[in-house]
C-alpha cells in the first residue's frame, strides 16, 4: 500500500510539472504497465484531481483545471522559491496582488518544515532591498498569467503594443519566455508579421489574448534575451573578442548586460553596454585578459587615449 501511495504521489507530481504526458512515457517514468497507470489515474480522480485521458497511439494524460483547487506537491526548492517570490510580490511591481501574496505566504509558512522556514527567513534577512530610482511601471497579474501560460503551451497570441515613441500597432506573436529585471517585465517572442525576434515591455501591451493556434518550438539566437533587454538601457554598446575561454571570463566578471558567446576553446565574444565609455573601458580592462574591441569605434579611441595616459603616468618626471 505504501508503494502504491508513493507511486500515485509521484504520478501527481509529474502531471503537475508538465501540461501533457504521452501514456507510454508516463508509464516508463513510473516503471509500471499501462494498466497500472490507468488504475493510478483513477485513484487521482477519486481524490478530486481532474485527469483527462486522450485515447489512441498519440494519446496521453493531462491535469485539467477543476472546480476546486486541489493540493499541490512541491519539492524543497520549489517551496522556498514560492515563499521568497510571495514576499517579493508583496511589495513588487505586479498590480493588485500585494494583499493576496501576504495571505498566501502566511498559509505556506504555516506548513513549511522548520528547515525550509529557516532558509526562507535567512535569505530574506540577508538581502538588502535597494530602492528603485523613479516609479516602476506595474502590470496586471492576469496579464502575466496569460502570457506565462501561452509560453508554456506554445499558443500564438494577439495584442496591441505601444512603442517607446508612442506609436501603437497590433501584433501577432509566438511567445517564448517572460523575463524580469526586477523593475520591468518583458515578453520575448517571435513576431509573426515581422518574421523576427522581438522583446516587448509587458506594461505597454494591451488586450493580450490567445488565438488557439499552436506553434512549433523555436529558440532565439544565443544571448538574445539578455541583450535585447539591456541594450535599450545603455548609450554605448560594445562588442569585444576576449582571448580566453568563456568559462574563464565568466569567473572574472558577469552580470546583467554581459552576454558571452563562445567562439572556440580559446576565445569568446563579449557583448555589453553602459552609458559611460570610461566605465566600459575600465570594466573590460579589469578582466586582466587580452581582448580586441570590434565596436564601437569611439570605445577603441577612448582605450587608446586611456592607455597613453596610463603609460605617461609611469614615466619618470625627467622624461616628461
């Protein structure tokens, strides 16, 4: 009986992790026959979990939305992540969920094991929030939920969009992923009309809705998500070949706005940006690695001027 209960709980966890499972793959994950899998699915249904089965060779199982919220199974890392996320949401940039987040957090912490509660409290106490400069735009929780579900289900969406210059247009896109910088939410998607990758600020979207059309998986170019979000925030964008493996560069320095692309086992491409050419030159130089600047030309000239100034500062006074 204990083995059966454990297997049913594992089945529930799998169904909650993915939208749909092919029957043979699900049975293989559990190490049971198709007949035993059907019995376990029936047990979940008896407990109130609406599991839908699609017959046929291409059929499978999926956990549907029901009339009530059944218990969720969370592993340790998921429970900690949700608790931290709820604390952040209580004072975050998602409109209308502050009070709801506090109530949900109270319920979750009531049932958290002491070891996990300690982890959450330690993380929160050792994190110093930095007050943002200026007011951050808020987005509706319902909008984020719809976009996240569309990314998960690979469902094409329609929405209105207002560009930075105020121009409005209607878009049709295949959503790939939501991204957050802490102050703003972004949607990375394939723009069907423009046949190219685009990154949209979610607070500028209006009326997003699903179309019911599914699209095949598609991956953006390496580094596109990070670069498309940070590029508009910097006056100067730099492309630099660093003559060292990308793993070595990542150990020296990494962070928002630094995108590394491996060229070969001895070199990598670094894309970064900043409002200050001085800081760009210094941060790249402080890597302590050989590099070649591809662009922009003004950064090349600035590094030459800086190098000459540094050389002059080490020369004896009599030689100057």
